């Protein structure tokens, strides 16, 4: 006999508590194998294909594409066993954090209590436990067969509460004797057929009309909700929600400050051209800027740290995991180059390219999106000169690089057109003062203007 097993959204790691269904990879009625991907979801970190730990026939899916589900919510059910002509369920031992794929627990037979048999073989209905199967088949319910225990007063209250306040009589004369009552209703445009009289045999009294007028006046005076402003509403969830939460936390916790400087990047651009002309893999400008960053952090390690708020300590790190901002179709992400301080320009170029491709494809893993110690933000690709970015919490600093563009510049005492770039450093004022931040930024600018300065740190 087939078993129907429920597969729930697993814990995807990194403390993630929900995911959005992007694409279902299987249909109801489709046969799936053990560990076959069945759905693609988007977390606050990346896009993930979720494999099912059971093999069998999909009998149900829970959630349409675009639905956000919490971890532990049902994803789908799979029928396994004899009815599906598949082997008994067994797990693969894979795949994600938070759920195993071992064999499911044995099914326990549910024992249902029954009432004593009657002489005619039928069962008695116990009002405390509900209807029997025979009762339901006959169309009766407990309420049909259970005598009411409510007294007359209770029944009257129930009747008055459940009935509308002024039911409309659609046919027959309106039971009103007093012409004064009719005139009062007519003068106030009140339809007497709305009312249910409180007098003998439903006679409408003056008090009934006055009560109805008071209700109408109260409804007219009640404030109406203002109309919602027109516009497009976008839920803050998935990557966009994670970015919003992180930036808000950064603004709340980090007393940041920004300093900036213009630099002549002409020699840096020439050096890159010469390096690429020498053969071998092409070196990216981002890789050269990253190499300058790691050299500057070696001179000013205070900026490669974070603040442990609970311990009231500044934790200085001995490695540089360099994050870089990447704009994708699903929003801003910050992939992390591990041990950037130990990589040369070629290795940095290759790793930037790999992570950027994964970011646009939505296949970055949580590990590739966490653990950064310093961020390089090249917003110059958007054609802007400057910015005051928000620090990527819990890091202590971020270097911003604007566009490199021809500008008038005094070079060797003469006015010339040079390739100029604006550099900015946003830093956590708790970890250092302006002198340290200024020293870091000045060293970066010196390397941009004269790349030979880097030879001292190679």
C-alpha cells in the first residue's frame, strides 16, 4: 500500500527563516527520483534548487510561484510504495541543512473510539464527540439531534444578536398606528419597512423610529478610512528584504563618517594597459583596486575589524575577505573574495569574474555572500562621480570608487586633461579617528596616481 510522505521546506542554512517559491520543477502526478530538484526558491542570500529526499509520485504542491514560505512549511507530498510501483521509501543521506533523508518512521495505526452498539447494530451518537459516519451519511448532525440547553432569555438574546437591526418587510401593510410616527419617519426620509417594531404584534412605536434615526446619524458621522495612495507596492522580502534589514541595522548601530579625495588615475590606466599588452590573462581594473585596498589595509589594519557590541571590544582581523557590490536583476548583492590579501592581480580578476557571473545567475551560495571584512564599492560603473555609501554591517569601512573620466588637472605645473577619479571612504568612527581614515585614503590615492608605490608592499 502506498504511503504519502510530506516534504517540508528545509533549513537552508545561515539562519534563514523563509524562502520565496520562484519556479516549480515538477508537476502534480509526475514521478520524481530521490534527490531530484523539485523547486527553485529564493532566499535572502541566493537562489537555491531544493531536492526532494523521497522517490515517488507527486500528489500535491503547496504554494504558487511567488509565495513566501517559512522554514518547516509543507512544500509537497509524495506517494511512495506499492501503488506507485516504486520501492519502499529510503533516504539518500544528502543534501541541505535541517532535514535528513533517512527512511521515514513507521506508520502507526490510529485507533478510533466507538460508542456501544445498539441492538439494531447501529451506533449511538454522542453529542460530546460529534456525528458518527452513519449520521453524516443520513445528512444529520449533532446540532440536529442535540436538545438545546439555553433558556428562554438566552434564546431571545441570540435571536436579537443574529438578526439584522432593522429587517425590511417586503410585503403587507406597515404596522404603525400613530400618524405622528409616520410623519416623523417621512420627515427624516426613513423607510418604515426597514424597521421591526417592538410593540405588540410587531407594532412600530415612536421609540423604534427614534432608535433607527440615531443609528443612521451615527453611521453618517463615523469617520471613513482615507483612500490608500495610488502606486505600486513591492513586498520587502527575499534579497530586497535582507538588504533593507541590513542597511537599516547599519544606520542604527554604526556612527559612520565619510572622507573623499580626487585622484589622477592616468598612470593606473596606463599600467593596466601595459600589463594586458604583455600577454596572459587580462587584468581587470577592479582587481587592481582590490590589490591597492589590501595593501592599504596592511598599513591601517584598524579598518579591517568589527565592533563586538556585547563585549564592548574592537575585534581586529588577520585576514581580508573582500566584499564587492554587484547589481543584479534581483537587487544588490555583495559577494566575498576569500583571502584577498593573499591573491595576486590575476587571481583576483578570475575570482571577481566567477562571483559576478554567479551573482547574475542567482547561484551564489550563502558562504559566498557572508563573512566579508571590508567592502569595495565601484559605483563608477553607473556613471556617477561620488557617493556616501552605507557600511556593510558589521564591517568597519567601505571604499567607494567613482567613474574615471577626463577632466582638467594640473600636472607637472601645467594644466592638462587627465583621467580623474573621486575616491571616498566611509568608516565606523568607533574603530578609528579621522587621522587613520585619512591616512588610508591618502595611501589609496597615492597608489592610484603612482602605481609604483605598490612595489613597496610586494
